[in-house]
C-alpha cells in the first residue's frame, strides 16, 4: 500500500475533509471536504466504513463507505455523542455522551449503524470515551466529571453490558481518553485537568484495573495550572489551565503521545514493554488547540489537528519516538478528530 485516505472530522465546518497521504514521502493531497448534515463530533472506523457522530436534531450517526464517502445509511442516537467505537465483532456501536452522562450500545447491520439501542448505562458525570477491550470481553468508559474509569462485562451477542466495576482517579484529574496496549494487559488514561497519564494493569478475567503509575505530561516550563470541568457549572478556566485532549499509542506499543490544548503541544513518552510504565521524552509544539491526533496503521506518521488553526500537521515518527514535522495542511473549520482507511 503506497497511500491511505485521511479523514478529518470538522465540527465548525460541518464536514469530513478527505486527504490522500503518501506513505513513502509523508506528503498529503487534499481531496476536498465532504459536507455533512451537522457538526461532526467524532469519527470511528468499521470494516470498509466510517461512522460519524453528528450534532443534528435529533442526534444521529451517519455511515459512509470509505474512499469517496458514499452515504450508506444513518441512525438515531440517544444524545449528542463525544465518542464512537465499534466493538470487536463489528455488530455493535458504542457511544459516549459528555452532556448527558451516558454510554449506549446500538446495533450495526451489514456495516451500517442503523440498529436499535440495546443497552445504556451511566458511568458518571461527563462520559467521554468508550472502548471495547481488545478481547471484546469488557467495555470501558471514562467519566471526566466524577474522576472514574468504569467497566462492564460485554455480551457481544446481545449487545448488552453486565456486571463490572470502576476505579477512581485523583480528585479533579478528569479522566478523558483511554487506550489499551495491543495485548490488553495495560490501560492508559489521559486526565484532562491534571495533565497526567495513569497506567493500569488489567485483569482480563473480570476487567478490573490496578494502578501501576501516574506520570505528568506537562513540562514545568509551560507554567500551566490545574484545569477544571468545562460544562458551565463553574467559571471557565483561564488560558493557562491544563486542558489535555488526545492519547495515542504506536502500533508496536513502544511510544505514547498526548495533546495539550492550552499550550498547543504534544508530549512524547517511551513505554516499557514488560511493565507498561512510561518514561517522559519530550514536548513538541503543534497546531493551535490540538484536540485530536492519530497514528497511521503502519506506525510511520502522527497527524495532529488544530481546532483553532484549522490545519493538520504531519509528523514522521523517528526511531527514538521523536516527531519530525513534515508539513501542515489547511482544512475546514474546527477539526476535532482524524481517522484513516
């Protein structure tokens, strides 16, 4: 494969912007925006399809065929969703709502997310991320407003959530995004307001999590202060408040990256394979207010999008995990997330 398609979900631009990324050179060419029916809240990949959570009335999910983004169908959602993910079978769509504190499961029929809702739970205030474990035995979600990571046993036949548990993080830390190691043994949680990454060891038999390490992603030179929940319940934090967003691991599991929006930076960590522990390496300046980023499936490139700059930066991932900026590309307004096919 010499190139792949890149999709940027642009909320303010009500579009999915499409690019072609040359895997030999790291250069991209714009294929133009694909206009959507509402603000794009999140994108998720399925088998040869792309799912988009849209802010419409009522909230909806659209399914597109990858490539030219031919519309394949649409379905309703219980609330505006901050996150989407397909389960391991490709038969169920998981969704998390920040404003409505919900995690839902709904059906995927022949790749199209039009199925009825099969379950819903409340993990805590401000659910933000929901993902199945790599073995599809459990579903995990963060609840930013209550400082918890929750999990449930997952019945991937019925699409229902059973018994589970939760683990608390430091008060006011705000767990936002989580990722699994490829083996599923470790779970990494980025905490929006504290700027820390918590590393957990996972027991696959019951899904329980045991904390291994918590490490800061914020360099002292940035002079940032702890952030706060951004939901209108308290005054908006200042421009110097920690406001972390995205967490990604390289496919080989050797490096981990996080974004911080107030300083417009990406933090780089090395991952110790045996223990899952992190070692901070460096911080790199990036696009203004980097809400989303992603790593190409071959692990060669990291792409970051600036919600304020409305641009995508392409970095080559060096052998030591460092990021070499190759170029930056304009896109529609308010990019939030990046996917590939």
